C-alpha cells in the first residue's frame, strides 16, 4: 500500500487534577475531569487507533508489523514515542521518572519528556528541579517533606518549552495546558501529592524509595531560551531539543516548505493555524490540534499554509 500520513483517535485519561479545557481544543471528552488526551500512542495503557483511510482502526504496533519501512526503526523495536495534551485544572503531584536502566531492571520503561506550553493562566508555574547540593541533603529533605526548601518553582508562559530528562523532580502546575512529547512509558514515581485525598478519602500512593534512587543530584536546570534557528524556503525552524531519545523542532510555516528526508518517521503536532501536508499527488488538510504520523517512506513531502507546528523524531541508539 502507498504510504500516507496517519491521524489517530485520541484516548482520554481521567485524573483527579484534570479539567474540561480539552473541549475547547475540539476533543469530545467524557467528563469534566479529563487530565490527559493521549493523541499518538502505542502504549498498552492507552493505544490510539488510526482514525482514517485504509488502516483505520489499527493500532500503531500493527501498522508497524505490516509496514516496517514506514517507521525506520531497528527490527523488533517498539514504537518509541508518546504524545499527550495535559489539562491541569489543579496541581499535578511532584514526581520523577526513572531512566531506561533503572526502569528496565524492574520490567518498566524509562521516561524522558518535553513540554510545550499551549496555554497558561496568569501566575501559572511549574516545579522544575531541586536545590539540594548533595544526595545526603536531597534524601533528608525528601524524608522530612521539606518541599518548600527543596523544590524550585518557575513561572511559565504560553509558548515556553521545557526539556525534562529522566531523574528531574518536576510538577505541572494548576492552570497549564501542555503538549507533552515523551518516551513511550507510564512509569512515574510520585514524591509529594499536596496531601490530597480522592473521592473515597484515600491519598494516592507515594514512591519515595524509588524516587530517591533515581533523582539526579545536582538537579538538571531548565534550558535558557534562545534556540538555534535555521531558515529554509517557506519556514523558519527552531531546534528545541535533540537528546538521546528524540529531537523536536518548531516550524513556523509561511508558504510551502519541503520536509527533510528522514530515515525514521516524523510526528507533527499543529500548534496554531492551518494548512496541508502534500506528497506525490496527494494532500491532507491539517489544523490546530492535529497530531500526525508521517511515514519515513512518504516521498516528496512538503507542508504548506500558514501554521506553527512541532516536528518530533525518534533518535535511534547506535549502542
Ligand atoms: Zn512527568
């Protein structure tokens, strides 16, 4: 079959801190407590089926087995990325994720993630990193629950980008709408949950031992703004991050811009505006809120129109 870009049906996850703002992005959410829309996922906790075309209804993993050349991944690899939109009507718990080595030893998956802030209420903030100078003081603060001393709170605005490597203490704050691009993983060690209780009066579990074992010390720092840019016909490209797991570029498209040839698939998240993706004799309209999979084998692909989008690509480890 001829390759074509895939759109997916999102999977919604209810959370105690979730809200109803995903409705404003056009999602038919089932309640007013939806915290996450998983928009591109092959994770067992919420796989997103293909929405349109001959492959409609299939899971990404199935498409991968049928058309491995669309993905450009090593043989036997699983789909490596997960894209979500997070609506924080309340503060998310303070948490940390393990790296592949720690998680792998426990049958789990490591998680490095990145956030693009889609919307921020005035005064909204995140927690990113900690102030402890060494492991001893880190562990003492965590055991004593000295969160005010330990955690670093940072105000954020719409359009901000944060890279959150595994081992970074972090929390998304109330009033934020965030696009998250991450490793395909659902492994979270919850550190502090503001002593909240659920509808049945119970607190959610904490995972302090694992959290202390994986939290990096000294803490990673948020990258300073001012990303490398490059121009190409029809687009300005801002290089947000290239880490061991993924690369993310922000494209400002005005006119028609060719996509670079890539040995792997690309994911496109449209942040603002609209346009289309063109390939061979075909075209697919895209607009704000769309998330697409672009096969590695899509020939002569270009994007055109007037829109802002994030392109994400997996990084294949050569080790
Ligand atoms: Zn996280």
